[in-house]
């Protein structure tokens, strides 16, 4: 028999067959027992997530582009709107989205909204990943991200890593028997980690207010009202919340839907003559023929939005205030956003009719008064800053 002393001055007597598992877990410093596979899988995913040896050449990890300090977004040191890849000179094609609060995302599909069949769900800006495990696989093999030549190459690196025993403890001794079984376990471990509380702590001031543990300032209160009121910001039409619920899980600040916003072209990252059409490609191709969805991108959560600059799929807006101002003044002051007088310039001309011009506050015309004044934009920004996790509740 094996003896394991816990942190609570209790001794567990373990059968001989579990000795190897206990030894592996203890050696790796994992706060879990052999009877807690979920904790083992979360820890395996965490080790994989931060392992910079898993790129080719080594030096780039999942965390390089999804930094916990930036609410799991980042640029891998590029200093630009898109992340640097593992190879010199390689860049991603889109702003790295946050990985937080994604566990509740439905798989990509279709639903009815206002009598129309509309897309919803999925992961990445274009919803092409059906699960967190599916999403985790893609960067490992993408040439402009972690650049591994094959899943077998990734598996070989993991099998040689100091935490390989942890994957065996989590998934069974035969996890590395085939490349496919190991690849499945690697992706599932990363999913387990991304489903952990670290990615959805619900510790913002907004959450504390919902729980009646804190109160908004007057400006934050005004900002929430402006965020909700359809005649003003109307932000909650897409970034949904439930202020009547005491359960933060019901306020994810996204409907997981898709919208064509006409975001201005970011000349820092866009290539001449090329367009990112979101649901229509180039990263996904199954909807390329359904032109009405071209230019659609998934609504991101606004939780921790104050930490996730730059904003939009192309990183066009450097500050949160700029992003809010765009929504409020896109149609009333188009010259502010499209300096060459080419409105919706990040879409090819035949597809610019897809841009939403009906939903408030987009229904206004050039020269009309915007839905939000400058001070009201500031109020909404103040409210959005209450969505940052890590708020300290005073006793």
C-alpha cells in the first residue's frame, strides 16, 4: 500500500496500483489526487498552455497571444493589432480574441431572430471552431502562429516534456500509444483548462453589484443606463446582460451572434486588394457562397474589455473610448472614421450593402445629432470598466 499525506493532516492509504499516479502528480506539484481526474486534466491543460517549447521554432506558447494579464488576449510582442507568429516576420491575420467566458458558447448554428434565420455560436471571430478543444488545435498547426508541421510533431514534443506523466495520469497509460489518441488528449486538456474558474471568475465590480456587495458610482450607473437604453447606446442589443438576475452567469455581455459593422480598414495589417470577410472567409469556406453574411464577425464578450485593447477583429481601435465613439458616430460623422470618403472601406464595394444601417444607433444620417454625447460616451466607458475581474469587495 502507498501512503499520501494531505494538507489537512489526514493520511490516505492507496492501493499499490495507484502509486505511480500519485508519484507523478506529487512530482509535478499538482494539487489533485488520483481520484480527481478533472483537476489532473486542468493542470495538464495549464502546463500545455504555457509551454513555449510547443512552437516551431520554440519560443511561442498559447499564452504568448493569450496573456492572463491581458484577459487572455495579446500580440506575442508584435506591438501591433495582430500577434507575431513563432517565425520572424510572421503575423496573424486577426486581433487575438479573449479566451475568457467562452465555456458557455454554443456550437455554430442557425437560430430565428426577428423572423430571420441568422448565424450564432462557434469560436474564433468567424465561429469555425465547434468546441474549445477544436479551437485549441488550430494555433498549434497554423503556419503564422505556432507553426508545427503536423499533429505528430506536437505529440512528440509533449511526450518528451516533463509533464508527460501528468497526461498519463489524467488520460491513462496508453495516451501516447498513437498520435491520434495523444492529440485528442492534448486538445481535451487545453479545453479542460479553459473551462476552469480561471477563465470565468466572475469577480468584477459589476458582479459584486449584482450580488449586492458593492454599488456603482453615479457615472457608472449612468453608463449602465445608456448601455441598456435602445434610444441611446443600445449596446445590450448584442452584448446581452440580465440586470434583474443575481447570477453573473446570465450576463456574459454577448449574444454569440454575428453582425456586419463596417469597421474601418486597418491599413497597418490589411494587404492591398485583400479583404477579411468573416463568415465568408478566408479562414472558413463553407459559407463563401452566402454573400449576405460576408463581413459578419461574432460578438465578443465585453467582460474584461478594458484589458483587451486593441478592439474589433482587425484591431482598428486602440482605445475603448474610440471603439464606443465609433458605434455612436459611425453614420453621423463618417468622415471621422473613413478619411478617404470611402465608407465601409474594409469590404469590397459589392458587399457594403451588408453593413447594418437599421439597428440603433446606426439608423442616423450624416450631419444628424449622434445618439450619444461625448460625456455619455465617457459614462459608458466608465461602466465598461466595471466589467474587469479582480474587484475587491470591502468588508
